[in-house]
C-alpha cells in the first residue's frame, strides 16, 4: 500500500486543495479507517481558519468507512488526519456501526447534523410528550432534522421558522404543524407576536442555531418553563438582551455542544437515528461531490446550502 494518499489538504489557514499527503501510521492514536465518504460541516470551515495541529493537515470531522473490517460512522481524532482523505483515524468512543440499509450519505447526515438535532431535543431540552417545539433556522440540515425528530419524539406541535419560503413549504410536509417566515425587517417584538400566534400561546422548547433577533423573539414568546437550546449564531454573534421578561416565565437558555452528552448517550442516539432512517421517518437531501472538487464544496458550505454535502474520497 502506498505511503501517500489522496486528500483534501490544508497548507495554510483557509480553503483546502486536492492533493496527496502521507497516510497515518500505526503508532498514532485512534482507530484506522479506510474512508469512503466524508461530511462537510460548518465546524470544518471554522477549524480550517485555526492553527490547530499545524500544516499540512487534512480537514474533516466526520466520515464513513471500514474500521475493524466493518462499516462505521466515525468522528475523526483531532489532529493532522481528518476525514477528508482515503484514510483517517477515528475516536474510539465515536465509532458507530452503520446497519445495512442505511447508505453512506445517510449515515453521515445522521452524524453531526442528526446527533445535534436529536440530543438538543432529548438530552438538553428533555422534551416531554405533548410539548410545543419551535425550530429556528429550520431550513438548514440540523433544523430540518429537528423538525422531523420533534414530531417523532412526541411533540404536540412543531413550528418551523426560517427565511427561505420554499424550504418552509417543504417542511410543512415533513412534520411542521406551523411555519413562520423570518423577514429582514423583523424586530424581536414583531417576530415574537408571530411566534405566539403559531404556537397557540404555548411554547415549551426552542431549538436555536441562529441567535440574534430570532432567538430573542422566541424567548419573548416562550411560556412558563420554556427553554431555548443554543446551538450556534449564524444570524449574529451578539444582540442586546434585557432579560426581565424571562423571569416571569422562568425561561432558560441552555448551551449545547457535542461534548456534553456522555459517550453511551451519543452511541444510543446514533443507533436510534439509524432506526428512524430505516423506518423512513427522516428525509434530508444529500449531494455527493468528488474529493477533487473539495474547494467548490467548501465554498458552497460557506453559503449555507440546504443539502448535506459529502465528499467521495475515491474520486
């Protein structure tokens, strides 16, 4: 086997290029994986701007491939050998078997995106049957999966909120009982009124990958015991927040990251997501791009596509 492999290669902070790099060696920590498909995620874009493990290195946080002779989804060990290459190194505690019937691209969709949606509802928000869920940024991969999962996990009413009208129309057929289009001219007060109308005066759980005006509006519309699970800030890093209105309802802001859930909780969550996928409960568009076109995929991810982008490392 050649000591060199095809890879997305970062020689400096920024956008990777297609090239070759030395294969990871046996003495390095992690479980060796022969990769078939790698996911492209916002976290990969961010990490590529950081010094990290130095250069050159391979980006990529997740992938699917053969490990210990069987097909697995994996999270790559942080360091020089990410998932966007022919071979990678998996974190042993984040190496999950992929059942027959679940395609490689679906297995990746259920990874960072699926686990974030699922665990934000279950492990963070502790969603109870019959509760009302509002998903902000519902046009994205995490948001769209959260809409569908909330319904399957027993939510009484699910509201999808996003800017893209066409995507909201699709979500109405995927479990959203109500949709709210977010407008450029919205203020927290005007948007909160629309959230209250859509929720029928009962809003328990908010899944928030956007922050900014939509998050403040959702908190204003939350009812007693409402909790917002904060996943990201794609709409803005900060916003003025006068929290007096939250005290009357006992509303809470809960942070989420992939490191919060215990390893056994994440493993069980991934298995449950695979069961939902096999049952036909989850739909999310995917697109497979050749590894040689990694720079193009990178630019598309920066523009927040509504599909899950995957890289085929074999071409």
